[in-house]
C-alpha cells in the first residue's frame, strides 16, 4: 500500500490523479526551462552610420583633394621657375581706384576755398592797436625814467666793463646817446681832476 501513489489532494482514481499531476509537473518544468529574463541584459543594437561615418570620409577626401591641387600648382610654378630664368612674376599692374575719390576732391576743394576766404578776411582787416604809438609812448616813458633816476642809464656797464663786456646792449642803448645829468658830469670831472693832481 505504501508503494502506491499518494496524491496531495483527495481523488477518486489515484492512477488518473498521478498522470494529471505528472503532466502538470512536466509543463511546469518546461516553462521553467523556457523562461526569459525580466531584465534586458543584451548589448545595444549597433547601427552602421555610427561605425562608418560617411560625412567625415567625404570631408577628408575633399581636404586631401585641395591639398593635392595646391601641391600640383606649386610644383608647376617651381618647374616653370627652374625652366626659365628664375624670375618671379609678382608685380601688380592694376591701378587702384577709390569709390569716393570725387567726393573727397570736392570736400578738399570746399575746405581750400573756405581757408582762402578766411585768410583774405584776416589779411584785409586793419589792426586795432598802433605799434608806432606804443613806441613813441615808450620813448617818452624812457625820458621820464631817465629824468627821475638817481644814476645814469648805463652806469652798471661802465662800473665793471670786463664783467659786462659780453652782455648784449639794448636797441635804445646802441642807437641813443646816454643821458647824464650835470651832477654826474661834475662828479666825473672832479674825479679826473683829482686823479690828475695825484699824478
């Protein structure tokens, strides 16, 4: 009796119960073996345009084409220089042209006319002060100063002639005779007489 199948739940037929339990167990084991993971740990999908960058390759080809063209032009120039007398054609024969040349010329002409008009007005304008009147007044003032002065005008030059020999004389002292008073003449005469008596 112990070898017979003992179902976990009550059943009328133990043989059928055993088959049913075995079929459910097999189905469970098959589901367990075929179960898929819940977390997706597969590597991400790779795209072709991320590995093969066609735009970058195109730009690199264009750059290499430009470099090859420049090198070819340079080689042609160098070969031409080697074949000829090695003269480099680097002269610019074109004439520079300004777009506002006429406007600048008109502006310069206008400024020139204005300056000429200002110069003409300044030159035609008579002076307000008279220089000759000032000179006459200065001569009169010099006469007044000579009359009221205690010493003659050139007494400091005659005092030490060696010291003041290199000192330039004024315009009035060169072209105007010195004014000495009678007292200075008498003093100088008395000194000369005394010197004569002493000798």
